[in-house]
């Protein structure tokens, strides 16, 4: 069976959930071969094997942290040359998309970004995308070269399927351009202890209606009661009430959770672009005309400062 | 020596309109009015600020797009760019990201550059891949997705707020940068700017001028194809209640019914 390359997204060897989703999708079109760049490949390989990686091509090098994007492109290209895969799957993170883009140029292959599904087809893998702020769903294919596809988080539920997950050292020679952009310093984002926004099953977001950084704990309290991640509209982020890394929407994160709760958010097209594919949508807004109500499964017209705390208390009571 | 800045701007259908697909499943550019992609205004703004800081700089705005894409160039010129290049050719219809990056790279090389500035993503395609592709094709460093950028002593530096960390980046010119919508509000064109823009040169280039064959671009030359585009079914109308003091409890009841609690 043909092999499919999957670029692993991990934090020091801890494999992130979107990678397991990629492995699950990869199995629909071939045998997944994981490419692990950075430390702790052996640890990662256990998880990768559980989810179907037949092989784990691993390489650790200082270059991956010291320079932007290109060293990883060199490595992924080396894996591509070694494996001659049927397709290359990369997580749709900002970095993932850039790696995929440069690889596509190098190997002269078509690229599809932000797939939300992928299936085998007679003429190669068929991808599903959500476009125009999720107003349309498209199906696309790569027609030239080896399909390079970036896949969004939550595209599929990860399914375990034990495979060897044998670690093999990947030989990489870094080109001249690898050291072009120096990472002078890196400040890791502090963990909030809450689920990752793009991976969470439930997201609770606050907007301009939250009316101040000092009020965001109202949103956080509900999120914590539900075990949810916290999101924010751009209006709330621009006002400095919540960090940009939590922004949901066109220029923030796209989320597709089981449940999305919007509080004090009007539902502008750019916000909808980032949450419209959520399974269940709930909103609290004091304006009954707010466009967010066009999307909801359940909406409450009211003051979020009354409704949200009451909901939080009720959730806590019911969850015991 | 003058710092030559090329800003890549895209003419896109207004996101506030009812965007659609044409019969050949390319983006319908007739149904909805077009404009300069809002995310590329940030690129023009940062180019203007970089030029202000430089002893001597010249900003060229560049677009690949249909006739009407001139509107996007005019807007950028009225914000303060010096001149414009419009790559326009009927054979470009349906060009995908790889093709567009190929054409842009040729046009940038022809124009001459020290710094290429892009937006973070186009508001229609939202791929966010072109800046990386351009850097690859031009063989220069990419310093992308910056929320802060500066140029000094032949180097570009900037801050990238990534998914897991904030990074401080640095590269030698020539380089390709892209800037996010966190980089600072774009200025509005002044009346004076709008008047001045009318006299600024707009150079038109076609595929011949760039030594590109028709079959290397367009729908024919594309590396990808869209087979289907379906309007997303409208969400079935939900229940909306007015809070009469029990709104939070009613909501909890709903969530429990949906097995979230
Ligand atoms: C290129 C571009 C990219 C963009 N990207 C994004 C993006 O990624 N994400 C994003 O969110 N936006 C984005 N925007 C901005 C977007 O257009 C909207 O401006 C933004 O989403 C508005 O945020 P909001 O809903 O919080 O604020 P508003 O539109 O001001 O809405 C606030 C809502 O809160 C309600 N409210 C106020 N007080 C209360 C209360 N006490 N209780 C209950 N409800 C209350 C009001 O009725 C109102 O409906 C982008 C815009 C552009 C041009
Ligand atoms: N047709 C085009 N003409 C000029 N610049 C473009 C074009 N398409 C994309 N760009 C540039 O590339 C950036 C990223 O676009 P994209 O990868 O399409 O999301 C945009 O913000 C523009 O700066």
C-alpha cells in the first residue's frame, strides 16, 4: 500500500491531538509514515504507533528552533524524497501552512489548505473545505504532483489503530536558505491550564459586551465549570481585554467544537468565519436583532451579567 | 541607496457581500463589489512606516488580477505608495496559489526589490501561503506573520506571535515579510492623497512581459481543481428565549437536554 507522510505537531515529544486526526485521515489513503522533527521521538513514537504510524522518521537538530520554517521544510523534503509518498498531510497551523507551501513549490505539487475532511477518490484524495466564512463547502483535488494538504483541527475523531511506529533516523542536509531567518528569542505562551482553543470540545467566548478585562472572569468561570476553552471576539482583543491568541475568527483561530457559547458577541461575518462550523451554537446577547441569533440552536436575549453567572451556578449544581 | 519596497495587494470580493462561485467554480468576481483586501491595507501601512524611517525609499504596489483590480492599486496609491504594477491577462483567470506566486515572483524580480511586504492572508482565499511561496521562489528569507516590523542597517526584524510562542525574528535584506492585523491600524487616504494618486504611474504587464506561457497559469495550468461547491445548508432555526430572570437556568436545561451536562 502507498505511504502517506504526516508531519507531527508536538510539544517536546508530547503529540498534539490534531496529529492523531491526521493519522486517522491518512489511513484512508495509505499507510501513515510520521515525520517527527525535534526532541523525544521515542516518546512520541509510542503515541504515533497507537494511531497507525507504521514508521516514524525522526530528526532532532538545533536548526529547528534557531531558524524560522525553512529547516523543517528541508527535513520534510528529505522525508518526501526518501518515501515517495502518495500524499503529504500537515497540520493547518500557521507554521504548518508555511511549511506545506514551500514544500509544494519545491516538489512542484499542488497544495490544498485548511481541509476539514479527506477521502480516497479515483483520481487521488478528495478534500473538503469550508470557504467564504463557511458559507460554502467545496470539494477539491490536487491535479499535479503529490497532493500536499493541510488539515484543520477537529476534522475527524482520532481513531486508534496499532502499528509498528518504528523510529528511523531521517538524514537531512540543511540548505543555505535554512539559516535565513534567525529566531533571536522565543517566549513560550504561558499555559492557562484550560483546553487548547482549537482542540476543545466546548468553547465559551466573550465579546465587546463583556465590557472590560475585569469582567472576563465571568466568561472564564463558565468555561471552567464546563471544562471549556475561552475565546474572544476581535473587538474584545483589540480593546486589550483578552490576549490575541484567544481570538476566534478570520484573523484568529477557527474553532469547530461540539458546543460554542457566544456571550456579548454580535456575530459579524469575520467572527462567524471562525466558529460557524461548530456543532451546537448558543448565544447570550441583549440585542434580539444581533446576527448571532441567526446561527444559534439556542439563544437567550438578555444581559450576559445576569444570564452567564446563573448558568455557571446551574452547571456546577448539576455536575455536582 | 534607495530602499525598494514592493507591496503585494489583492483585489477581493467584499466579505460583507453575498460571495459566490462562478459556473467554472472560480470565485465569482461579478456578483459582489471588489475592494483592496482589508488585510493588505496593513501591509501598505507598514510599508509606508518603513519608508518613513528610511533615508530614501520607493514603494511599488503590485497586484495580479482582473481589470477592476486597478481599484485596489488606486487605494494603495492614495494611502501613499509611489507607483503601481498591475499584472493583467485573460489567461490568468483561474490561477491558483502556486500559479499566483509564480507570476508575482516574476513581476517582483522585474520590478526590482529589497523588501517585499504582504498581508497575512487574502480575505477571499484565506490561505496565508503566498508570502512563504514567494520567499521560496525568490530564494530570500521569509519573515512572516509579524505584528511588529522594522528595517534598519540592511536587516528586517519583527515580532511573530505564533501558536505556542512569541518569537523575535531577524533576517538580512532582501526578504519577504507579511504583517498581521495586529501590526497597527491602516491610515485612511487623505483628500490630498486621493488627488495625488490619480497622477501616479500604473504600469500594466501581461504574461508576455513576464516570459510566462499561458499554459503555466490559469485554470489549465492550475495544480488544484475545485470539483464541487455547495452552499452550506442554513442552520435550522433555533430556539430564542427572552431572559425573564430564569434565562441561565433555561439555558442549562437546554444544555442538559443536549447531554452537555
Ligand atoms: C479583515 C477583518 C478581519 C477580522 N477578523 C475578526 C476575527 O478574527 N474575529 C472577530 O471576532 N472579529 C473580526 N473582525 C471584526 C468584526 O468585523 C467585528 O467588528 C467584531 O467581531 C465585533 O466583535 P463583537 O461582536 O464582540 O462586538 P460588537 O459587534 O460591538 O457586538 C457586541 C455585542 O454585545 C452585545 N452586548 C453588549 N452588552 C451586553 C450585555 N451586557 N449582555 C449581553 N450582550 C451584550 C451587543 O448587543 C452586541 O451585539 C475582523 C474585521 C475585519 C475587517
Ligand atoms: N493576486 C494577488 N496579487 C497580489 N498579491 C497577492 C495576490 N494574492 C495574494 N497576494 C498577497 O499574498 C498574501 C497572502 O495571500 P493568500 O496566500 O492568498 O492568503 C496577501 O495578503 C497578499 O499580500
